[in-house]
């Protein structure tokens, strides 16, 4: 800052007065930008250091033989195996298969959940009548229903889709319902004052103000759907990452197993990031995005 | 008077739905006998049998024990780590990427690794339950600690509280509403992880009971087991809400939420 | 008051503070406060009064100059000082009852003595009947009285008041002013009041320190030799009060105009 002040003084010699200010503003502006970039760089460096630290701890656990090093391969080996598996290997096939059941299952849950959520919010009678059923079904951990689904539907895509949809419908349904119920009555009054009919109020006020809730519900649902897809694969041997992990473990391919878990974590992260990005792009005005 | 009548009406509607559903089920079970449609009385018998004698100790007790230990570990570790992280903001950028990665690993995927490291033991199941449910608590505690009213922290400084005192007397109570929200999510995840760990590798517990009866085509018992898990989930959730209502009475009143006792 | 010319309870010696080189807040702020003296600091809004208070409380370290207590420097918030903040609804702990809030700072003392002191403080601010309520169940004035009780229960030598009456209605403000003056006299507390209300400053203080627009400097220190006890009606109607009020008002308005002029100038270019 001292340096800047000195330059400032020498500049005054030949520059006319108003320009000094503009120059100063620009100078301060560029400094601000620098300060804005450098903390970000700092965060990046610290984050990378944290990741390096975590890897180091992993290697330390190996080196100190806290667990059998044969069960805990070197991180680099896992990383290399993961890349190989992804580059046209079995791992890539497994991930595609998991996504292939995750996406349609989630889609079914989204459609049914939004429809049911709106219906329940708009029809109080229906809500009252179905409340015991919903309150009864909701606390049952959906994975406990896998054996039931096996009984009724047998092993297959149908059963997997049912389980994914059943498990992930709840967050969509309840947040949609909450969204419709929390529409600010002042918005609806404004709509009526402006002469909007019931259908128009629905489409132009209720729906848009519910969307952020739907989006949040969908993001939660996407993670649940992934857990269910993987669990069903593990339990019933449906092709996918869950079956792959369990299969390589049973065959003693330890590095492959860790690589698959590493990649599954990345998949979970990407799924969440995808829905966050969709929210931000589609609903830039949503309260959650404004806060950031 | 009017509100009372409406309340009775809604209760009648709800009772009606339940009776209707049960009737349809029973009618279907008797008219179209199928392995997946056992009669209600068989399910009820199976359900009641779970709560005493051998089955209580081979199914419910082991499940509840693992759930309790794993869940408590998750709540304690998550709260302590989260509050520390939230209070010591400088620490956050160092560990955030690692946590952000770990929290999005679908917790089931960890199960084979836990099985490899710990074998098919209770340690493994408790580890999986705790791993799955620790992150919601941790994130909620971090968030809560970060949002503590700065003026309250200044009051604590003026009153010369030490850092542990600040953590326990200011940051912890101020973060409790947020922590409880995380704990509620953690409970449902812990329940899911308990069931999964027992479905995949166990020789007792409710998950194992359900899976074995499914293989034996004892369908009524399968439904009874699912019902039992649902009952436990509901009971624990209600218990948690009751604790929360007591502990956070000040919060409900402060924020003007309904149901404040304070 | 202030008859004993002992070491000043507080000395500000050329204190300077800046958030960055471009934004100086305080520049060479100097004044001193005798034990038992009631000092009011006034200045145009946003001039850095609160920053100054935070420097005194050691919640912030000044960049230049020094803050002395009985001739000594100090680092962390010291035990002989306490603060009442403006935002009572943010500075009281919502999970503690009024009684627990008042007792918050009392630690490491006998429980009976602790209870006794809390009761004394509660009765001093007339809150005994509300002791078991939560602060958020009280009106603004009662909440501020709770904050006041929490500050005096630790028996400080110096009480800092950061615009404590700014967020309450007019009648409550008058009652609080009388209560604070009364308590400070009874406990022979040295009190430093930061305010933008000129009437309040002249009415309550033994000395008014007028600050300039940002960066804040001491423009003038005015001794207020109005007799005690002061009364909301008779004191405020006395010619001496009106004269002092006029003087402080002129000084502050001059500062405000200067700051407005500076703004216009900046916008012109």
C-alpha cells in the first residue's frame, strides 16, 4: 500500500486532477480483483493439501500395519486401477448399467411424486384420508422392502425400478406438497387483482414458486435413488456398480474393489453437483441460490 | 366447537381409510391366495411373536444394539467435529474437499470394504451405520456453529469465557436447533444402514430375519419383520421429537413457532 | 462528581484504526475519563463510534495509539469493563432465562453469593417479576434492562453503552435514561455512552465528546456542569441545558454538513 501511495504522488505531477481519481479507482479495483482471486487460489491450495493429507493418512495406516496392507492397497494403485477400469473396462460398463436403472427410477419417482404432492396440497380431504397410510409407509426404511419386492416382483429390472422409485418418491412428494402449501398468499391475491383465472394462477404463480422446493426434493431423491440402485444390485446380482464391487470382493480383487468404491464416491458427488447445477441454471431466483 | 367437529371428522376419514385398506387386503388374500398376499391374522401373529422370547433376542435386540451404538457414535463424533470445524473457520478450506467427497459416497458402497476389513462382525455393522449417519450431523453442526450470532460471541469475549467454555455455553446451545435437524436425518439413514448391513452379512437381527423368511417363503413373517422395523423407526423418531421439543422449547418460542411451551 | 483527581479510569491516546489503507475509521482520537465520570460520545452517524467502543473493550486492537486503564495497557477484554450493546434481541442468549442471562458472566464464585448478586441486579433494573421468563418473551425495554443487569452484575468499574436506547420507543427511552443514571450514580460507575442523540448526551453526561465525520477525530470536549440529580422536565427546560444543547448540536450539524458536502463532491467527479 505504501508503494501505491508513492506512485500516486509521482503521477500527480503530470496528470490533471479528475484523472487521478479515475486512475485511483481503477487501481483500487484491480487490487480488489487480485485480492478476490488470491483467496480463491488459497482455498484451492489448502483443499489440495487436505486431500494430500487424507491420502497420506491412508498410506500411513498401511505403513504402520494398522490393518493388513493386503486389504488396503496403495492409493496410487487404486487410482490407476480406477482409471483403467473407467477407460473402457468393466467398471465403466457397471457404471453405465447403474445409471441405466437409476435414471428411469428417479424419473418415475419425480413424475409421481410431483403429481401426488400437488394433489395432496390442493385437496385437503385427500390429504386427511391418506395421512395414516403415508405416515405408516414413510418411516419404513425402503431397503427393508427389498425382500418383499423380491417376493412380489421377483429378480429383475422391474423390481429394481420399483424399489428405486418407491424409495425416492418421498422427498419429492413431501417437498412438493410443502412448496404448494407455502405459496405466499399475497402472490395469489396479486394474481387475482391482476385478473388471473384459477388455471392461470396455478400455472403462473403456484408452479413457479413451488419449483425450488421440487428441485431440493429431487436432489435428495437422486442420492437415495443411487443408494437403492446399488443396494439392489448387491443383493440380487443385477448388473451395475453394486454388483461389481461385491463381485470383485468375493473374487479377492481387492484393488479393483477399492477402485470401484472410489469411483462410486465420485459418481455420488457428480450426481449431487448435476442437480445443484440444474437448480442454479433453471431457478436462479430460488432462495437457496440467492443465499450463495 | 367447529374446530373440534372438524377434528373428529378427519379422524373418521382416517379410520375409514385404514379399515378400507385392511378389508381390501384381507379380501384379496382370501379370494386370490398367493404367496405374497398372506392373511392379516398371520402377519399379526408373526409381528407379535417378534416382541418376546427367542425372536426378541435374535432379531430385535441385536438390531437395536447396533443401531444405538452406531447412531450415538455418529451423533457425538459429528457434533464435536462439526462444532469445531464451524468455530475454527480457518480449518474449513483444508478439510472441506475431503468431507465433500466422503459425504457423497453412497454409504452402501462402503459395506464390502468394511466387510473386508472387519469381517462379518458387529464392528463392521456399527462402522457402516456410523459412517452413513455421521455426515448429516457433521454438516448441520458446522452450519450451526458458523451461524452463531456474532454479537453473542462478543458477549462471551467480554465476559472472558475460555474457548472450551465458549464452545459449551454459547456455540453448542446456539447450534442445537441445527444439530437436531441433522440428527433427524441421521436417524433415518442409520436405520437404512442397519437393515442393509443385516441383509448383506449377518446371522441375526431384523434384516436377517426378513431375508431368511423370504427365502423360506414365510411371507407373513417377512411383512411382520418390515412392520417391526417401521415400528422401531417410528418410535425412535417420536422419541427424538419429544427430546427435541423439550430441549429446544426456547427455540420454538424464540422463532415464534407453534407448540412452544416456554 | 469526578472530584477525586486520581489516575483516569480510561485514557484514549491518539488512537487510530483503519479497515484498510483506503478506509480509515479513527484518527488520533484522544480523551480521558475520570473515575465516576459519565462521558457521552456523539458524532454523525457512521463516523466510527462503535469501532471506537470496540477498541476500548479490546474486542479490536487499535492500529495506532494506546488505550490505558489507570495508566496500564490491556489486551483481552478486561474484567473491570462490561458492555451493553444496541441490539438487545441479538445480544441476549435466547436459550437462557432472564435470570440465567444476568448470571451468565458470574463464574467461579460461591453459588449463594452468585444468586444474591443476580437478585440484586434484577431488582436494580426492576425485573424481579420476569426473572424466569425468556428474554424473547419481554418487551424491548425490558430486554435492554436485562442486558443492563447482566453488565452491572459483574461489578465493573467502567460501563460501556453502545447506543443502548436507540432501538426502543420514546417513553421507554426516557425511563431507561433515568434508570441508567440512577444505577451509575448509586454504584459510582464510570460510564461511557455512545449515542447519536444529542439531547440524551447532554442530559445524561458530565462530559460530551464530539467526534468528527469519518475518519473520526475529537472535535471538542464539552463539560456539562448541570446540577445533579437531573430531571427530565426541569433540567431539560433550564437555560443552561438549552445553551449546551445548542452548542453540541451546532458542532454535530457542522460535521454532518461537511460529510454531506464530501459525498456530493465525490459524486461530482
